C-alpha cells in the first residue's frame, strides 16, 4: 500500500521556466510534508517542508503548496536551473499520531527532473 | 555536506554473512533513523532511535538490528545476508525525535551481497 505517490517518473523543463512536481497521499494522519532532492551517489538533501496548518511555504526559488482536501502537494521551482536536475522525493510524516509513528518519513517513488539549458 | 557521516561507503560481502553499518549524526542531533533504498522499493523506513532508545520501527527484518550508543552514533547490523538485501542504506538524523524537525541524510552505504 503506497501511501505517498509521485505519479510522474520524470519531468523535462527548459532553463528559466517553472518546474512543477506533484505528490499525492492517502493517509489522512499525515500532517507534515517535506521535499528532498537527491543526486546520484549522494544522500537526499532537505529542500523545503510544510505543516498541514498551512497551504503554502516559500523558500527562495522553491514553493510548496498543500491542498489537504485533495490530499495533494506540489513543489514549484522558479526559475528552473540546470543544477536543479536531480531526483525529487516527496515525504510525509504523521507527527500527531504519536506512538510508533514518531519521526517516520514515508517517501514517494521520486520524480527525475531534467532542466535543459 | 549534511553533517551526517556513514561508514563504509561501499561493502561487498557474500550471502550468509553479517555486516555492520555505522552512522554518526549531526552534532547536537538526538535522533537517528535508518532507511533502505532498493531499486524496486524506493526509500523505506527501517528504524528510529532517540537518545539511545528505540522510538519507531518500520518494516525491518528480524535478521536486522540496530542500536544507538551513549555518544549517539548508531550501528545497523545485518545478518544472514541474502541477495535481496543488496541496497543503499541511509542514515538520517534530526534534532528531536517527534517529527518536528527535518531529517538530514548521510551519503549512504552501498551494500552488495554476492
């Protein structure tokens, strides 16, 4: 049962344009969401997060939008740069669930972003 | 550089053997997490420790065990290794253990079982 889904395995974008990466989740207990970027042979790097009490969070070129009713979040990168080419993972946590859910992140399968010069 | 270190970077071993992966969290972080990334499974949560105590458990096999030491470094022990255990193993750390802080990942250990 895949509770976090990234339905697009890959995305190709021109440099300077917007990249939009999407993520859907099914577990209504998830209340904290994160995006990670991963280069080959490296560990995931934290990009940006959002709590379920918000619907938007911005950090420089990165903005995450959360639509709780649709159980959907997206990451916008504007403007896209060739250095953004990597695998992007969406992750979710059920912080409020307590018990054995503490800190556990559930990841999507990832989306490969390619930004062309 | 996330500040999380993992050793070794690569490990090649035979089926049936036992290995130990080591992780040092970022300075000041109390919680350590272990994840497995295999080709077909994506990143899967294995286990979490907070200040020396087990806090949460994922789909960790009984052949796998972990611990966190008083200096907060952690070790993941994998025994009776099978071909299917070949994967990247990541360690992450966070300041607290209740999901209120982002997790920072180490570079991973690539395990190959032959």
